[in-house]
């Protein structure tokens, strides 16, 4: 069993106390349409390579098998990229089976420097965010197993993420939020263009934070008037106070349109602040 190097120390204590997370009645109001899991949920940070491999297998199952992403053949049945070795990997497990059912990866400011940037930098020009990087983490590769997509898992992930931010005195999260290019059985960017048009009117960050896509989705060539709901994860981010930084980029490997998003802890609505950071 290979132990992970800990290049983020002392900024990041990789271990989080293990334990079960159950929704209390007041918690159930945080995530709409949340159903209570029949199994306890356990959250932890990966502490050795075998645990990272579990997260990478779940990612492959969701991104490749379910969504049809074209992933590098680094290791069969695993989603692996060059940023993984620099990231902290958050795991949510089914408390009965010990199976990893949800994951995020987190790239800290120190590790982003070592990696030469963030994954988001590969899709967007983030020059306007340069003054924020010392206290900014990147969230990525978020996924939940198809059998466990209920509020409890999302609450566990977000609770651990906000605890991580508070413990390490970090205040800003960025990342790419994906919109599948498949809509009503047709591979098209129309749904993504329509979602961008909707959200640009209500949830766009101020211009000093804007990011420019390196491979833009051709919005003007698409039908952007489709009445379509944003993916649940994007709606969740927006409820937490996140803002969109600009127009979507096209990711041909994952066949998604990616929106650049930014969330600052200070913008977390009071009801969520009480739940996640106890303030």
C-alpha cells in the first residue's frame, strides 16, 4: 500500500476525522429533494494511493461508462490525469459496504504552483483572478455514484470542503461546472447555450472576475432559447452563492460545455453558513 506524499503540509492536514454523517431534520432543508440514505455515510480524505485509485475508478464509471467521456488509457478502468498527484482527494463511502460513492479532488494554492496552474487554467484564461490565487483552491472531478445521488452525499462532500477551507484559512473556490452536450437524445450544444443565456442574466460575476474560454462553445451558432434546467450540481453551487465567470468552453474529450465558476466563503448564504461553517 503506497502512502501518498504530503507536499501540501503544513497548509493541509490530510486526515479528517472519520465518522457517519446523517441528516437531521434541519439539515434536510439544505438540499432540496434530498432523500435520507438507508446506509450511514462516511467522509474522509485519501491517505494512500489505494484510496485515490478507488476515487479514480468511480470517476471512470461515471465519466466514461455513464457519460461517454474519452479518457486517457493510463490505467484500465481509471480516470487519471496529471493533476491527480498534486491534489487532495475527498471520499464519501457507504458506511455498510465501504464502497466509495462520491468524490471531489482539491488543488490547494501551494500545489497549483507546483503543478504550474490548475485544470481550470487549461480551459480558461484566468488572468483576472491572479490576485486571488494565494487563498484560492480548485475543486474538480466531482461525481456521485448513480445509486447514491441524494442530498446526504452532497451534504457530506460540501460539509467536508467548507471545513477544509476554514481549517486552512482559504476563502475562494473555483472550478469547471459541466453541462452534457447530449440533450433529448441529440448530441448538441443547444442545451448548454440555453443554460448559459439564462444564467448570464442572473448569476454572472462582475466584469473584474471574468474568464475567457480557450476553446469557446460557438454560442451564436446554437439555439439558445431552449427552456432547459441547469444540471443539479450547478443549481446547488448557485444556491451556495457561486457566480459564473463567463461563457462556456467546449471540452471535446468529456463532450461537455464547461462553465467557469467561482464561490467565495463570504458569499455563503446565512442558512448554509450556519450548517457548514457554524457561523
